[in-house]
């Protein structure tokens, strides 16, 4: 068997990688209004050795320039450098946006030995990158040092806290490898990834084919199952980089570690959903097919009416049932049951909430985390997605996004 051991200090745990960040003047105020510290706005992840890289990108048709730049490299390419900037998405900038990245990387190559460097951006859509500001970072960044906290904070936009995790995987024979990640995301989060960036690094000796397979599976089980507001960004990116410097690997152990780290990061994104107070799992079971179960579950995690009911802690099951019915799946109010945690809130025999059950339901909804289980009662398929409430603060944050 193997063990997963949590580690502090995120990316710093992975052998042969370096990371850090600096501020070049794009971020002119602290990420958190209660802090006086000015966070970075340009970050990097560098490996001593060439890395295999796998990536999953947004399903938005208008993919941002960094994604198009990545896709210009030949299939199966290796890299040793990721550059990340905040405050500017470099999206909807046309061919010039890609040319700007190439200019930045050309200047980087005069400062540091880089192999097929890639870039990732987050921020406001529709503006070209400030090349001079970004390249000025190359004179202040220490490419031979590591500060994971610094990098994790630099990629934040409307996030209220940094998101970084790391695990050591100890195999049955005592050998180990490490895996770590940083992530950003709080709004424009939809079950088709999110307005999110995630960078996973490992020193495991993992084959490239396994990287592609396991990253796709882990994304489906994590970032593709969460919803803050039902929007999908132009820049959504998950990258997995492996420099294989530990010389050890076990597919089952690595898959569990990757799934765990990405699921936990996805839950942190929901917890940080702009102004969110509730994290709710929506399990749909008893559906005729997994496709039906997924459609209904994702409809629930995306529904604005459901989200506002969560915020108001309103135990009325009507919005849940209505959303399932509107999702277009096969369903019947005679076979449907709805539970909040273990409390039966609706069935064909208990259609009206009596005072006792309503009070119990209200207590469930007061919790920061709970589960809504909807049994369609027609089949054996199930699917779970995850969502949060929608608050006044969400409107305020997004109304003032550029200010």
C-alpha cells in the first residue's frame, strides 16, 4: 500500500522546481482590502530539467492568447518554464496577443535558459499585455529560489485567500515522490472548468501517456463539477508538469494523489466563491443514465434561483424540483425524493413541509456545508456536482471588477 502525507509550503516540496513572484506595477493595491501588503502580479514556475507537460483548457470558444500560444507547440513538447501574470487576461487580443507572448519569451530567453516556455494569464479581457512591465520582472525575480506562498498569491484576482497544497506519496517499498499545486479562482466558475488557473507539479517518474489520462480524469472529478455563477472564462487552464527527478512512480498512488489535490483545490475555490457562505453537494441518483444524472446535477449547481435560496437559507424544495424538471431529463414527481443531508424534504407522500420538518431543514441549511440528494427513482445512474450560494457580495465584487 501507499500513504499520502500532507506537506506545508506547496510547490517548494517538489524536487528540481523553483517558483516565485514579483510586483511590476500592474497590481496597485493589495489583493485583500484588510492587508497593506502589495502582492505580486508576475509569477514563475521553473524546472531544472525539461518537463513533460499536460494541460486541459477552457471550453469557451474564445480561448485566450496564452492558450493559443501553448497550442502552437508540437504535440508532446517539453518545457521548463511557466510564466503567469495577473490583472490582464490577454484574451480577445487577436494575433497581436500571441505575438506579445512571443516577444516576452524572447526577452526571457536572454535572461534565463528556457525550453518552449509557456504563459498563463488572468484578469480583465480585451487589453494587450504591458510588455515592458512584465519583462521588467526578469530583472528582479530570483529564478533559483522558491517561494510558493508568493507565487500562489500573485495569481489571485478576486480570491480572498491563496490556494496551495502538497503531498508526499510514500510507496510500499519506502520510496517517495511529491506532488504539489497552486490554484486561483473565485468567480466565473462553471462546471466546464472555471475562471481558474491551476498548476500541478511533480517529481514522479510518470509516463506522458499517464499524465494525459490522469489529468483529464482528475479535472472531470474536480474542477468540472463545481459552479459559483455558471460562467466559463476564456483563460481556464490546468497544467501538470513532471520533471521525473524522484525516479519513482506508481500509477494508482499518483492517481489518488492527483485526484485528492485537485478535488481539495476545487472545494477551496467554492469556499472562496465571491461572497459565498455555503458549499453544497448536489447528488442526483436513480436516473436513467449518467448523462441525465449529470445534466440535472449541474443544472442544480448552476441555478441562480437555487443559489439564492441557499443564501436565504430557505428550505422550500420547490426550486430544487423545478430545476430538475426544467433540465429535460426523464423524471416523475411520483418517484422523486429530495433529502437535505439525511432529512427527507420531499416525496410523493410528503409533498407539503410540516412545521417540524421545515425547522429541521432550516437547521441543515444554516450549516456551511451540506448535501442535497435527489433520487429520481427511475434507474441506477448517479452524478454529484458542487455549488455555493449567491450573495449580495458577489454582485458588489463583480460590479466593481475593473475598479
